C-alpha cells in the first residue's frame, strides 16, 4: 500500500490551488480525529480525507469527479476500501456508503468546509469555536450558501452521531491541525 508521503505527493501533483488544498487538509484532519475516536487505521483514514477531491481541480464535472481520481488511485495500488469511500462521498456516484470510513468521509466533507467558512469570519478563527456558533451560522442560508446543509444533516445521521457532537468532533480535528489549515 502507498504511504502517506506517496499520497501527499500525489495530492500536490493533482491539486495546486491553496483553497482546495486547505479543504483537503481540513477533511484529512477530521478523518484523523474520527479514526482515533473509532479506533480505526489513522493513516488510511487520513489519506482518504486528503485524496477525496484530488481530481476536482482538473475534472470538476459530475461526469469526471471523483471517477478520474479513483481510477488513478486504483492504478497506483490504493486500497479498494479507500476508493469506495471516495466514490461514495459523491452522492451522484451511485456508490453506497456502507463502511464506517465511507460514512465518516461523507459526514465530514461539507461540514469541514462550513467550519472553515465560520472560522474565517471569527476574530479568533477556530480557537474557542463551539458547536452552538456553527449551528447558528447553519441557520443563515446566505452564509456559505454553496454548502449543502442537507448533506451535513444527512452525514451526521448516517454516521449515527448527534449533530452537536459531530460538529464538536470536526472542530477538534481541525483545531489539532490549525496551523496547517491557516486558521
């Protein structure tokens, strides 16, 4: 199996924009936190979070993302569990989210992006952020309007975690990587 360093090099080869890199790092941080929480393989979960959108910059269409990226991952010997989870994070792919890792990836993807947006408008960024402040912003449909509130709700539900607890987990994961995320 490829190493984390292999995954990071591949990610940087495919993803050049700082905003998409930061999003992937945020998802990776949340996945690492949840892997620790659930007692799962941290390296695998981190790489899954890191690589979930690796093809998005070059292939953003529904016909290509995440299919192009997962084909590359398969060619390079990444585990099928990772590939299936990445396919499942795209609701339109038709791939069901059956594993805990797949459910977690879907659950943290949109939420990590939303928490990033909340951090940008707070004077203290991620520092001291609480689920209550994130939920308040979720109610404001004009704030980070592109983020699917339905996917956030559905993700927590599929994962079987209360929304407040889920938000707290993702915040904690991102806070652990705060410097890398630039927040």
